[in-house]
C-alpha cells in the first residue's frame, strides 16, 4: 500500500476547536485528547507534547510502502543533524493516520525497523480512531470526506509542521525537501525567544 502524493495543506494550521486563550498558542487550538506512543505510554497531546515546546510533526501509516519510509529516513537525518548542532530541546512527533491498524505495538516494531525507536525525543503516536480523526482534522492533515465516508490513509499530507509553541512561530515544509533544508528551517522558525527579542539583538 502506497501513500498518495502530498496533498495541499492550506496554511497547515490547526482549526480552532475552542478560544485560543491568553497565549494564542497553536496548542490551544488542538483537541484535548490522550494518545499513546510506541512505548504504549499515555500522552496528552496538548500538555505533554505540544504546549510551550519546539516540535516537528509528521504523519504516516505503517502499511505505507513508499513515501512514509522515505519520510522517516529523511527525518532521522534531520534529527541527527539537530543533535550534532546542539539545537537544544525539541520533540519529533509522528502520528499514525491509520489508528485502527497501527497499535502501539505495531508502531514500536515499525520504529525499530527504521532505527529510531530508541531516540528519546521521537514519539510515534496512535489512539482511538475518533481522537486521531479530530487531531488530523485540526491539523488539516487529511483530505476531507463526506459525512459517513472513510478517510483514505494514503491521502494524508506529505508536509511536516515545525515550530515553537512558546513563541507562536510555525511553518511547514515538504517531507521530501531534504534533511539540511528541514533542519535549517527548524532552527530558524523554532528558535527560542520571541521575534521581537531576536530583532532587538540584531539592532
């Protein structure tokens, strides 16, 4: 089973699910769901994984035979480049778009095969299908379907989202853009400190 080509992800920003709150952070627009990682640990999407953190988010499903393995390979190189450049604390989050099939056990086996299961900052995530669907809709990560329709896992976006929730700076880039481009964009967009503070230091 192969992924489709990357779909447009208009703006690739979460749809607000409730008022954004005082900080106006992206995390405040995400549904309050509990997912499970490839170590079968419960993870609160907002509080544990995104709020106030520097994040790179990608999407896959383990039955994908072409694009998804290439994405993981690319992001593994991005991870090691960031570590080599002492990029500071960050999280890599990879959410399955096929939660009915991709259990934590299957995600663990997948991560082991790809050589990333032991990386402490990288979590492969799944959850109840309704919860995962809410997250995917919030991120606009899959093509919309008619009410009652079935979303095709192969239609998920080929973009990765990266940013700093604490500074409200986010961007998106194609997963196939190359490790160096992705790493450089992450370092620019997700750098600590506000834009105003960064600008002041240059004046």
